[in-house]
C-alpha cells in the first residue's frame, strides 16, 4: 500500500499546515462539548472504490450534531418521497443563522432541512416502522451510511436536553403553524438524541462518500438511499449546508458541505469522494476553523471544485477511431480498404444522455453515406435507460438512412436482440470483437457490391 | 446527420409537450417587451464538442436582459480577479426578488451578481481597456461567449432607460455605501445597454455551453474566460441564479441556471452541455413559464441533475487489467508466466486527483511485493498538475518499496525523463506499447533471477 | 339624571350608526370564542368623576384576552419598577403582528409588552407575594382596575391552553435568550389564565378610566397604580397598542388604545375619560371592526384626539385681573386708587410647571416696579411640587426686586409660613380673601408713602 | 421680568448640569457640519402665551436639517389634506434608521414622514402656488412657524447636494414605486435646500410651540396650520419622531420630539410649551447627546410627560356651587331660602366634550326635581361646537323633566336666543350675573307657588 500513501500524505500535509491555525473555541453551551480536546484534528477521505485515507485524530469519537442533518433528510426523502417531505420543509437558503426562528411566510415551513427548525421537522417526520421505532430507524440508517453500528452519547444527550429551550421553541412554533405532525417535546427529544450519535472523522467521510456515490456506501456496497435521494441531499447541502455562508462556500470551495457544533465537517465531491474533518474550535458562525481552512486548501490545490471542468483537448467518453488506431492491425492493406467504407466508433465508460449524444454524433460523422459503421461498446461499463433509448433511436435512424451498422457488445448492454429490433426496426448485427465486426461489415459491403 | 437527430427529437418533443402550457404573461413594463410573440418557443442545446441542436424559435432574436448577468460577472472576475470583485459584490443568495433593495449589512455590498444591484456593480466594475471602451468590451465578451458578433436593440435600450428609476435608485444607493466606483447614471445606462444586447436561444445555449466547458466556447474553441472563472460563475448561478427559488430549483432540476425578463432561460450541465429556452410568458417571479417546465422535464427524464451520480458497477477511469484482458495476446503460455509477476494498470481519459488516487491504489493492488507493474497511459488524454505530482510521488514510493515499475506513455504525459527522475529518484522505463512494457518488465525480472 | 343623558345619547347614536357595519368574524381558533354573539355591541364611557355611561351590550361578560396586557404591564411596573421591567421587555413598536416571533436583536427582549411575547414576560415577572400567589395578585389587580371582583372563564382557559403552541414557542424562545426567569409552561399557563378573566365593556371602560386618571380608579377612588406607572402604560399603548397599525391609529384617532381577540377594545383620553367597546367580529388584524369604527367616529366628532389643542382665545389657568373684574367691588373709587399700585393675579385649578410659568409671568406684568401684587390662589385646587418650588423662587425674586407681594391662600397651598419664608427669605403676607389682601397691600403702600 | 426668571433658571441649570456630558461627535459627513462648535449648547422654551425663555447658545444659527420634517409634513397636510398625503406616505414607525431604504410592502409608501424617504416625498408633494414657487412656499411656511423670515445656508446646501447619493437613491426608488409625482433629482435638491434652512434654538422652540398651540404661533398669534394638522403632526412625532428609539422616548420622556443631524432637537408639550435644544455632538443614532439628556431631565423633574395626569383631589372645569360659596352674599337669610330650591352650577375655562359631560352631570345633581338650576358661564372662555350641542340637548332634557333652568352667559357663548330655543324647545332665561339669575329663578319659583 505504498503508492497510495501519496493520498494519505496529502491529508497529513493539510493536518500539519492547518493544525496550528489559531482562533476559534470549542462549543461550550453544554459542558460535555467544552471538554473536547481543542488540538484534536482528524482528516479522512473515502473514495468511490471505498478506499479510506486518514490523518490525525480521524478515529476519535465525538457527537455528530448537525452533520446528521443531511442524512436524516435523506432518510425522510427515502421513506416519504420528495413531494411529501416538501410539504413540511422547504429547500431555500434562509440567509439566517443555524438556529434562526424563521419559517416560510405563507406555508409556515422551515426554510430548509439544514437549519435546526428543518431538521427537527425531518426527524419528526420519520415514522415508526413495524419492527423498528423511529429513533432506532434513524440510528440504523446513520449506521448504514457510516458502515458500522453507531451508538448515542447519553451524557451529551442529557445535557443538550437540559438546555434546549430554543429548539423547544422552534418545535412548538412549527407545530403551531401546522407543519409538524408530532408532539414538540418528543420531537426535540428525538432530535437531541440523534445529534448525540457518536461518530469519527472516518465515519463521516464514509457517510459523505455514500452521498457522493449515488447513495451506495462505497465500503460496504450497500445501497443506503436511492441515487435520486442522494442527489437531492447534495443539492440542498450545496445551497444551504454552510448556513448564511453557503453561497461564498460554494463559490470558493465548490463542494456541498455540512458542519456540526462539535467540530465535525463533511464535504462531498459528487462521484469522486467523501471528505471529513474533526477539529473542535469553532468560528463565530459555529463552523470548525481548521476544518474549513483545510477543506479550502484541499479544494484549491487539488482542483476539487464541483464546477471546475477545464476544457480538455480530448475526451474519454467516445471517439471516432479510424482503422489506423486499431491496436493490432493484422494487415495494413486490408485495413485501408475497409477504412474507406467501414467507420468505427468506440465508446468507453458509462453512457448517459451526454455520452449518447456524442456517440450518435460520431456515428453520423463516421463514414460516407451508404457506408457501414461499427459501434464498439467493448469498453463501455454501463448504459443508462435514457442513453439506451437514444442509441436505439439513433441507430434506427441510421438504418433508415441506408447505412449499415453493427455493434460490438460483448456484455449485451443494448439488451436482447428483440428489444433492439423494436427500436431499430431491423436486426442489428452483433459481434464479440471489433475486428469481427469490421470484417462482418466489410463482407456485407462486399456482398452488396 | 441522422443518428444525432435523436437529440433534436428530444428538444422537439419538449417543445410540443410544453408549447401549450398556459399561464404567464410577457413582461410589459416597456412596450417593446410586451410586443413579443407569446407563442414563440425555442429550445437549443450545445454539447461540449460544439454540436448544436435546436427546436422551435431558436433563432428568433430577443434582448438578453438578466441572462447577461453571469457573463458580465465572468468578465469582471477575469479582468479583476475574485478577491477584487468580492470587495464590491457578495455571493450569498438574497432570498429576495430580483430587484430587491437590499445590500449586505456591514459591507453595503449587493448580495450577489445575479440580482440587479449586483449586476449594476459588476457592469460598473469593468474598466475601459486601452483600445476598447468598457461597453464595447462587454459587448465583445458577450459575443465571444456566443460565438458571433452581437448588437444592441436600441429601441429596447431607450425604453428601459426611460423607466429605470428602481435601478437608478439601486445605483445611487450602492455608490452611497461606497461599493461602486463610477457615476450611478452612467452605470445604469451601461447596465441597460447590456441588457438590450440581442441574442437567440441558440446563442444562449452556446454561451451556457462555454461556461459548462471550462470557459472555452465549444463551437469556436476560443478560451473566453479561465476555467476557474467559469467554475465560480456556475457556483453563483447554482445558489443565486433563480432568485428566491434557487434552492428549490437546484433541488429539483439540479442545473445552474439564469433567467431573463424577455423570456430567455439558460441551464448548464457542467462538462456536459449548455441549454437555453426562449418563451416570453413569465410567471409572477419573472421566469419563463414554458422554459422552466421544459427544463424541468428534460432534467428529470434525461437524468441531467448535477448531483445525480448513480452508483455504477464499474468505472472508466482506471482499472487493473490482467494479462487475460490484453487485446491480442501473442502467446497464451508466455502471458501466463508473465502474469504471475507483472501487473498491468491501464488508465483512460483525463487523470485528476480522483483518478490519480485510483491509479495509485490499483498500482498497490496490482501484483506481489517484489514484482513489477506496468502503468499503461495509452488511453489517457490528459494528466493535470495535481495528478502528475501524485503519480510521480506514488511511483517513487513504489520503487522505494522495491517494486519495479514501467510506464506506457506514448504521448509523454508524465513529462521529460528528467522530470520523472526527479520525482522518483530513479529512471522509470518508458515504453510505447503495453506489450513492450510487459516484455521489458518480464525480461528485467528474468535478468534479476 | 336627564341632562347627562346627552352623553348616553352619544353612545347610543354610535351603537345605532355602527351596529350594522358589516364584515369581520369573531375569532374562532377556539370554539368558545366562536360562540360569541356577533351582533352584541356594547359601548361604555367612564369619566374622571367616575360617572359611567353605556349603550348596548355593555354588561355582557366576555374574556378580556389581550386587553389585559396594559394592566399586567402596569402591575409589573408597580411591583418591579421601570428599570427592572425594561431589562426584560422593550418599548418599541415591533411593526409586526400580535403574535410575531421577534425578539430584539442584541438583548433578546420582546419588542414591547403589548405583543404576546412581551405580555408573557410581564406576566411571568409578577412575583408571588407573601400572602398571595402571583396569579391571584394579577386577578386582584385587574379587579381593582375594574372596581369589582373578577373571575376566570375556566372553559376558555382550558381551550386556549390546548391550542397554545405558538405562545409556548414564544415562552421557550424567550427563556432561551435569557429574558424570562420562570418555567415556560407555567408562564404560558398563567398568561392564558389571565387572558380568560371575564369582564364587561363597562368594566373595561372603568379600567381605561383608571389609566386616564393617574392610576386612580375614578369610581372607587382607589389608587391602583402610581401616576407615573399609568403615564408610562399610556405611552406604550400610544406607540404599540394597536399592533402594526399603531401609528395610523394615533394619527387619526389620537387615543392610546388596546384591543383583544374576543372583541374588546379600550381607548384612553388622558385626564378625560376611559372608553370601551365590545363587538366580536374582528378584521384581519384581529381588531373589532365595529369597535374601531365607533371609536374613530367618536374621536373625530367629539374632538377627542389626544394632541388636539385648538388655540383658545384665553385660558383658565391664570390671568391678570384688574380691579374692574373684582366680583363685588365695594367702592369703585377706592378700587381705582388701589388699582394703580396693587396688581392682582388670580389663578384657578391645578398649578403645575406650565401654569406656574404663567403665574410668574403674570406677576411680573401685574404692576409697576415698586408696586405691590396680590397672588390670589382662592380658586386653585392643587399646586404640585415643581410649581410650588417655582412659585417660592419667583416670589422671592420679586421681593428681591423691591416689589411687595401678598397671597390669598385660604387652603394653605403654599405650605406653612416657615417653608414659604425659606424660599423667599422674608415673610409673605397671607390673606383669606382677595379684598383683604388688596386692602392690606394698599395700606402697606400707604404706610410706605 | 424677575419672577419669571425662575423659568430661565431651570434652563440655565440644565445647561450647567448637562453641558459637560461627554461623548458624541458632531456630524461630519460634510465638512460644514463638522465645523460646528461642539461646546455650543443652547436651550429655549416658548409658552402658549408666547413667552420666550432661553439659556446658552440659543441664538446661534445652524441648519435645521431633519427638524424640518414635521413642519413640512404639516404644510403638506394643510395644502393637500390627510387623505391625499396618506396616499403617498404612511404613518407607522419603521423600526429602522433615519435613512432606511424601506418602503411599505404593497403600497410602496415610505413608512412615515419623519424618515428621509418620507420627508423627500412630503417635500416633493408641495405644489407651486400661483404666486410662489414650491420652495419659497416651504421657506415662508418654516418662517411663519418660527415667527421670522428664514434663509438658506447655501454652503451647507451645496455640500449636502454633493454627498447625497443615498437620498437620491431613495428618491428614485420612491418614484419607481409610483409614490412620488416629481423628478427625483429636483425632489432631492429641494429636500436638501430645506434641510439647509438656518434657525436658532429659540426659533425651533417657537416652531415647536406653534405645534403645541394648535397650529397658532403663540408669539405672532398667526394661525400657521389648522389645529387638526398640528394634532396629527404631533401624533406622528410621538410614534416616529425619534427613529427606532421612538417608543422608549415616549415611554420615558413622554414628549413628541424630533431631532436633526446638526444638533437641533425639539420637544412639544401639547397645549403647554415648545422646547428646543442645540448641541452638535450626536450619538450613534444621530441624536444630540446633551439635548436628549437635558430634555429627559426636564421631563422627569418638571413632570412634563404627556400622559402624566396625577389624580387631582378636585377640578377646575366645573363644580356645583352652593349658595354658601357665593362670593358676596348680600343676605344670608335670603340665600338660604333660595338655596333650598335653586341650584347653581358654575363652570370655568374652555368647555369641550369632557367638560360638557361634567356640567351636565352637575346640573342633574344640582337640585331637587321640580327645582331650578342656574348654569353660570361667567368664567367660561369658550365652548366648542360639540360641547355647545351637548349643553343645548342637556338643558332641553332638563326642561322636559320639568326643571327650570337659567344661564349666566354675559358673552353670549350659548349663541343667540333663537338657536338656544331650537335646542331646548323653550326660552332659556339669560342673565348677566349669577345673583340676578338666582333671584330670577327664585322669583319664578315663588310665582309658581
């Protein structure tokens, strides 16, 4: 495991560089939080392959606090659906502090699920399951995100429950506006209990990676929530996750994120990674001072900004290959002949709407009218339903124009032959290798001659 | 061009399906806007390859209005840098209407560059260039985003200038708080003039695609603004682009967007596409009724949500290939022998931080201690500087651990040999093909025996 | 009692004229309030002499609701003092609705004691007395304002307690900001109980009259709260009593007022009268539709605006009387002689700072240097401490200037002779009648001659 | 003028006591204001008789600034009426700073005429008169309030005009919402010009006294604005005059007030006095530090709180006099006989609704059924129209009940005999003196016997 230590080194460098950043104080509104070691500083990164990297105090336990909010929201969306959840809680940045007493004019909904008011509601919305009371359900869900069983720090829970007047006020207020179906005292109790769930930075990075990876925990490979739910949670984290500094955070760091008062902070690189830091000293907005500094540096230096898509001189998703590019051309002369009449379009990776457009465009470009074209899907890993439909339609149109097409589809990504026939109105010859396909097409063309 | 008509078909279907959506009225605060054909409905999509698709009235000219805001912001960031621009305008959603009279407490800055106040400031910030007065500079910049020369609808400009008291109020207010360095009357005049620049839906889609494509116009291939600037503009569009409904928009549609009062609407799929619609009837928030409906349907049906990353069963970026996977094994027996001691890691596409981690992890996994490994970069198109550094460090650590490594790097992506040696502390054998590399490693291993 | 029926007639006319005003609905958030007779319409007026006038359903009982707020505030000010009460609740109009969830930034205080949040605090601030628990104290205080023992409508109380989430939210919120020293649940319970105290329009008019009359119930003559407290309560009613319409109300109606959700409404003419109406249908702001209409008409037609002080051609407070004005001059000739050298200043009524200034100015004007002056206080009813001090100083200065002064002070308003001497540095001759004084002065002048 | 020096002494004491209060800084946003002598401290008081008292720098000229606002509002109300003015500007406290950019939701009106936005509107509303351009009209009106011709400090005007972006913003904003009928640039120019009108503390006290005195300048005796207008201006000053501290000011000081950025401050005791101070150092809210301290002390020590009405043991307005109280009873025996059957009610001063009620009540109480009553108006100075109507109705009812009444009305306050007959349905015997009336009644009773 030595080459990949280069990744660990990155985290260690961040820890060394930002471990001495002064300023901030651990939260102390309850004694238990104030007891946290202010020098503890853990960083963790989990990749889409489930590789876990960490530095510093990444396995020190602390209470999850507000970092739980996106995951409870995810659970609520999974159980109740977006439309039902949207009846009770909005998705607009509030421009207010985390504990703002502001409900949406007109609807009485909390602004979003990332502020206390919204999180109290989403927590309250989780129904008991037949075999599992609501809080157990929440605890198990958090555990599935983290990839291990989690527990509650009862001492922190008890202390928070004793000082929670503001959250009780929120809960009563929300019920008063008709936007919470449960008893305010119970709702706040359950909310505090969930805030007191114990995690580590490595847990949080795994949880973040699960959101990044379409709701699948990349370590355990369990689908914790549907991909659509994970996408929506990330959208809300992007606009509302860092409270009244969310816009500036997305502008500069460019990663959906969420912080908690105990010093935890997560950031998500969609389809790329989950990141987490733990460092108790907080700034006046309640965000970890060192955690923010480290994430900002990581984003800037490693080009992690969600929107950062440098214009690349080429692309991996699809390309037109000429015969010259075939890796092992048996006969240059033979190829030259074929090349004149058989185009080859090779695609790689996952094919979605965007990639499908490129494939179709390349098919059009791949050869002369009346010629043949081979679509090589050997290196394609998956074709989503939108792309599948587009490919069938495109290939059908190609046939209708009188061009002959063949596919290399060793994994049967285009579906059973009957399906394909339905789309195209004709049989689409299928081959196991590109060479075979090109030869098949050449022969067919020769036969036509 | 028949296969790719499948894309055009998608747009045509949207036009047919949403062209009859009732409700909304064209803006009529000036007569010229009220004269717009309420039935005009154009859609356009431009891909990262510069392919342009459209349906309906996609080439009908109209004034750009607020859709100009992200592009002027991009120009300001390019000319002045983020820190300077941030002195004058913020990046937080205001939670207010587009023409809200709200400046940030404390700083007096407009909330963000997507509301009128902010756009007046960013417009005012553009300095005259030696050879080009500020407005010409703005007009030319918009033209470079669109890929053609644009002009001003003088009639609309004159009308807006006559009714622009609210914007004049904003301009005076902003200067009063010290956050605008130019004369309010001139600033508003220039702002109105830029709002009156004439575009089509196809222009807007190209402009959006330029933001999607790292600031490079995918049609003209011109780098209009730096990639970092495009990323930041998209971040602000994501949190602030749809005014006080930005959070809900990102939650459900999941695409950075911007609308204008003349009926234009753009949405950006970063690294994927630029989309634009034109339909004058507006809802009460000032957004195109049909444009929103069409974009929402497109996003949902075609899986365009920015954050939607379904957990895929494999990946295109890097993989460990065993000898069995070599496309044209000359000798099965020979390969079997090699396979025991030489691992092969093949990567494809663009290598960034995330991909580099996967490559390094795969190198570690690729073979026994003391064995050799070939890193095949034949299908890699680009390696960014972060990834380059990580690869050198990782390969260096591998060597330090006693494993022999070789690279297939026909395009010299890892840099000149000297550079590579600096990183690894040793010579890293380079080969033009994977077969040559495997054979080279096998021979070296044999020589060591 | 027939002449004064002219007053009753005024109220009856208002009842007749506004009893059919349509619109509004009785509050119905609890069933008991919704049961109120929408046609009930009572009006009552109580004068500073304790005369009680009424029309319509002025003796129908209903729960006092928010009309209790000024009286609880008065009790809190009496018990704790203004500075202590001001630590917990502000005195600024909130510009918000009655049940707004807004606390003062920085202090966390409710905006004022006329909104729910503030009234919950003032209610909570009332401490138990040694012999009387806090709620009994409140109930007895309300009774002293009304001039009779009051009781609680237990059914309304129970219903309100069941639907009071918003007020419970307020109470928790307030305690969370440190601005309430008692348990939120108990505070809200006590608040609801006080809102459920049963009164009639005649009771409310008496309560209002008590505030008008310097804290003294004009019927029972009991000093319920100190005059300063009554003044302050009226000031807060003036700026905050009609919620977010307080400014417009004071502008047009010009009377400190307070309304309640059960249909009660009081208005105070300071030093003039207390008015109350009862009519359950409320407008959307929660104020009685007919009550407001009647009070507005009363104010406009009867010139009751607090600030309305038409410039009068003369004044009642003090005047220079010449000898000609003496009611029964025994000898015209004798008077004429005296008149040349003895001025007479006669004052009437209550002498405060303003009146004292007029008296002193009149003394200066009343005669030639070296002449004498008689200050006739026969018709003066009271001299406040400020005026007393000013009169002594002024008379002292007069003596120092060489003018002889005498006072007619049959009730000893200027205090014992010693006190007066202290102020003036000399003996001030005192007489029982004006004639005696003038004669005394004339003789003294004659003696000096 | 020595006795009344006791009043001047009060002002001098305030000056001495508060002249050293530290803190605050003269406004310096334009150099001319910053040049003001920070030690200048003038106080002035003008009584309802037009008596003028002052101490310190009460005749030092300075620009009126925002203290002009109530007077411009008064002019607008006079010229256009309340309903028209209310279309353009509200009357609610804004809870905001003086220069807040907030217009009323829905109407777009400035909150009230005491904040800049509102004052710009009221200034703009003043139309040109046939013989007098609008600004001259404003200047002359301010002069009539002050009792002398005023002029403009052109240097201050020019400086303010150069730095007035915020007010220009307001003006454009207001016109944008449709709530100002004139050109924003002209409106602001006129507003600044009026703010630069030069006054002294003595001028301001006279202006304040004019508002106190029902719109009549007590020095010049000119009716500058109608009494209703003055009342309304005072109401708005009470709720909005001290910006966001108006509620606290009315609670504690209890006087409608208005401050200006040059250090001026006025306070009005309705029907009592006008007060003004001048001291340039301002607190952070823009109010004169020493001016506020002095006014607060004056109010507290001299009992000037508008609402302060101590319960008095008697009253001056009306009383039942028995024969024993007649000042010079010619024959005790005769009187005793009469006294058994003739009651006497003597009233003093101005009779309004409140006083009329007392008179009528006293008439009812004044004697046995079937007896006679004399209403003695000898000491009454004025009877307003409401009271006149009530007296006629009450006397009519008395007659209808069979009681004989007579009036002493030497000044004909009850109107011509015909008018009286109309009200009462009978002839009401009138006498010049009380004695004559009592004798007349006694004779009539005797005649009936």
